[in-house]
C-alpha cells in the first residue's frame, strides 16, 4: 500500500532472499551398466550390481531404493537384493 501524495510515509529497505534448492540434481547411476545374461545361468546367480550417486547434499546420507517395475514383481526369474556393506 502506497499512500497517495505523501512520500514522507514511504520507506524502502533491501531484502535478501535465499532460495534453498536441495534437490536440483537427480540421482544417477555411478557408472554405465550393460548386463549380459548367459543361457546357462544358474538360479540365484548375480547378473549385475548397480550403485547410484546424487550430487545434492547430504554427501554421505543418501539412501537409494531399487525395485522392479510393478508388472515384474511376481516374475520368479528376477529379484533385487540389497547388497549391504559393498
């Protein structure tokens, strides 16, 4: 609201606005992956180990959850297992 005609009641003050954008980088795979599956593969055989990185903070606090597509969840041929400590 600016008073009309009376500029003595107008004041200006600089305002600094800090935008905290904590997720401007999407997670991405740590390296390129291309998996090959042999026809004589055994049940339970590891096909590919993947890892991801995120350039946003916190540097050591990210947790990534990997999952199969909903239409693949009940497929007995593929599973995803958490590989802790590696």
